[in-house]
C-alpha cells in the first residue's frame, strides 16, 4: 500500500489550523500568541534538521554514530527534565545522564534483540526512533516525579526532620516521599495503557497503519513499545529521585535548597 505524501498545499492548510488557537488566545487575553508562534517555528526548524540528519544517518547506518546520537538525545532529555523540574543542572546532570543512558541503552538492546529479533541491534532505523519514543514518553513522568519529590520534602520538612530526630536513617525517612512521587509520576502512563486503542490511537500504531502495515502488525508493535515505555519510565523516575536523594541532601540530611532554581 502506497503512503500518501503531504503536498506543500497540504502543509499550508496544516499551518492555517494555528489561526484557531491564535484567535482564541487573542480574544481571551491568554497571551499565548508569541509562545505559540515561537514553539511552532522551533518545531519546524528542529524537525527539518532532524529529518535531514536522520536521512543521512539511516543511509550511513554506522554503529558509533547511532550510539552517539542516542547519547546526545539522553543528554538533552536529562537537561530538559531538570530544567522543567526547576532544578539546577551543575550537580545533578552528570549522574542523571549516566543513569538514564544505562536504562535506555539496556532497554533498546533488549527490545531489538529479544522482541524484534534483529541481526543488527544498533540498526539506525530501529535504534534511534525507538530511543526517541521511549525517552520522549518518559520525560513528563521524570519531571513530575522529581518536582513532586522536591515539593513534598519542602512541604513536609518538619515531619521529615522529626523522623530523623527519632533515629530514622535519611533513606528510611525519605521512602514515603519516594513512593508518592513515583505514584504521581506514573499515573498518566498507566492511564494511557488502560485506554489505548479505545480512547485514542497512539502515534506508533497510527504511523504503521498509514505506512501500509496491517493493523495486527501495528498492534503488535504498539503493545511492545508501550510495555517498554512503561518499564523505562518507572526505572527512569526511580533513578531520577535517587539522584535527588544522593545529591540533594547534605551530611546532616538537610535538603539543599540551593539546587532549586527558585528556592
């Protein structure tokens, strides 16, 4: 089955859709006009660059380049998580990058070897897009988890200090906040899994169908990728909070508020 290309005229009509939110923003005084236009322009420039770059990478299909590009994706994702969680990057970024790299590389190799059964585990056409889906879908959960953990610690500082004064170890006193942060962060992903296929058709499944794959094949891919996303998201959130527990407290168990962008 042939995949239909979108003509320049079709792309123009897609951009015309932006008039709807712009008009609503103007009349309601939402002040979202400049941010909407800026985000749209950045999206187009980034996707054009990535499209050109990936065409080159897919044709070359060099293992070193593939691994390096995914590592760059991990760095950008880690920086984005810390920035959106209102945390400074100096002390947290290196450890978070290391943990996220280990998690995501492990999942990619497992997925390509045991689920897709590829001969070339670093094949660019699978390695990079799957990394993008796994990282992209875990970003929001990471932000929610780390931000919630910091907020809970500050909101319940007296209760936390009381546990310490009663002889609890730092890790023991922080476990309740770890649990709550992970539950809050993972709720959206769990909700997506519970409603997928009935409430919405996800991007990977839709893309497979539009590309001509049978719905059954598309479903197989979507089930596999959703399970990979959920597992990776849970591990990433857990490790992200562990980074905060390891780097976010001094020798006396006090939370380092200087790590916050807006303490």
